[in-house]
C-alpha cells in the first residue's frame, strides 16, 4: 500500500508519546530519529523498520 505521494504509509497513529524507558513512541514504536528520518528512508529501510515495530509495541504492552 502506498500513500498519495507514492510512498509507503507512515506507521504514525497520532498517539505521539515517547517512552523514555523503551526509547520509542508508544503509538507507533519508532524512535525520535526514525520519526524524523522516515521521509528520507529507502523503501527497503522502511519495510525493515515496519517489520520491527510490532515486536517493539508488544514489549511495551508486556510492561
């Protein structure tokens, strides 16, 4: 799936809260750096990151 600009959609859920212990956003699972560099990432880098996000978010829900 791609957005209007032809780019893979952002994983942003509009729940932007950086968890200081985990080091990533509680909404999307990305680090601050990953959020700010998303538009500059290659499709391969975005796909790699998207594959990592579910595990990151699962760790948050496990406490």
